[in-house]
């Protein structure tokens, strides 16, 4: 648990990350985070559950005042990390405009 929070803290040192809700529901990890960059904020909701041999079924919803992004997939950890990074980068870019 805490995969999204850990990823954001390690990849983006300039972001403030606050856990709103983190739990395990059955075999599904659930995280809801408030992420801030200066005076701008967005909410990130992430769920993942293991399927087999390092593959996870996951979904991510990121919501800011201007944008909402929804992604989901079935990937190993490296694929999830790449999807998270591109989505967070895009959300931060959208908040700057």
C-alpha cells in the first residue's frame, strides 16, 4: 500500500503529498491523495490489485479544477510507473497554464 504516494514523493520532490485515505479492500489497494504544487492542488485516486506473476490490474483518476484524467490497465510495476509519470507530468503542465 502507498505505491502512488511513494512514487510521487520519490519522483517529484517539489510536490506536497497528503494521504487522504489509504486502505486494503480484499486484495485491492486503494489510495486517495491530495497533491499540491505551490497554491495549485489536485486529487489522485489509485487502485491496484495483483493478478499473476507481477502483473497488476490498476486504475488512476486525477482531478484538478481544470482537468480530469482517467487511466486503467493491466501492467507490471514498470508499466504502471511509466503511466503514472506521464499522467502526473501532463496534469502539472495543465495546472501551469
